[in-house]
């Protein structure tokens, strides 16, 4: 039987190898991740993240999972919404990203309602019906089996809960030439200049192209059982927010 393969950027690799290679990418970029986000997006990523939290309608006392939470940008915003009576779990597959995120949040005085758990999105180590909301910012494209991960997210959401996925997507046709030039010519150079790592940012550009487009991801949410699913394009479709509910 032929071994199963998947994509790591444009490269085809053994399925079991992808998670290890993704970890290596984020081990490399963890210390410069926030700086590079600001450089790459000219700071616009912060507006995208605020919009996601507004769409999430998080209320005091709720239990929220920030999946692929990285260095904690969304976790910080969620924590302010849940208040001390709520709970936010920052979860990521990569230990280096969790370490960096935990240090940033604790240094900012945010600690009382946070937990940090290293976990694979495909096999979430939480009981059924545990969370009122799950957010996932710029992480789904790095998951090996995205449908299995969405199924896992659906399982741990409570009835009435909602999932919000912020991810790079397919831009409008008019933007594509300039976007491709920036992604493949400029972005790796920025990675080399600011993080001494061109290859990881080349992978970033490639992984975006291999990620399902807006409509395909919407169908995947529906296949996982989510209802009332929708998406909103941001910045001409360079980024999209997908939202689904568990009823």
C-alpha cells in the first residue's frame, strides 16, 4: 500500500512528517513572530484580530479555547472579554510558541484566567461540550488533516457555541499579481532581514496557496456539523473569517 502524503507548502511529504516540519518552522520563527506579523501586514493583522473578537461575541464568565494561539494576540483580547470569572486556554502544537506567548501575557499582567496547553488540533484533549467559543487565528492551514481538526473542534464546543477561523485565503483577481509578487519575492527577503529565516516565510507563502479557498472551507465547516456558517472577506480576500455554530 502506498504511504499517504500531504502538502508542506508546495512540497509533497509523508503525512506523518508534516507536523514535525511545521513545528520546526515555528521553532525557528517564534522569537521574531510578532515583529514579522507587524512587518508583513503593516500592522493590519491587529485590526483583523480585533474584528474576529468582535464577531465572537464573547461574554463574561465564558470558557474559550484559542487554538493555535501562538504568541497570544487573540488570547489577550479574549481574556479581557471573559473577565476573571471566565477561562481562556491558549493551545498550540508548538512548545516554543506557547513559551513565547505565555511570557508575553504574564509580562503584561494577564494571568488569572489563563491556561496554556500544548495540543494537536486533530486530537483535542478536552471533554465533549467544554467551550462556549473556539478561535483559531492563522493556524488551520498548517494542520495536516483539516477536516479531522474541524470535527474535533465541533466535539468540544458546547451547544450554542461558535467557531471563528481567521486565515489567509484567496484575494480578489485584481489583487493577485501584486499579491503573488509580494508573497514570493518580497516576503522571503523580509524573513531573511528581520528573522534570518527566508525559508520559513517562503513556506508561509506556499502554505497559503495550498489552503482551501473561502467556499471550500465553508463546506468543510458544514461537513463537520457546524450550522449557520458564513465567511467575511477582509482586505480584498487576502484574509477571511469563517464562522460556524453548534446548535
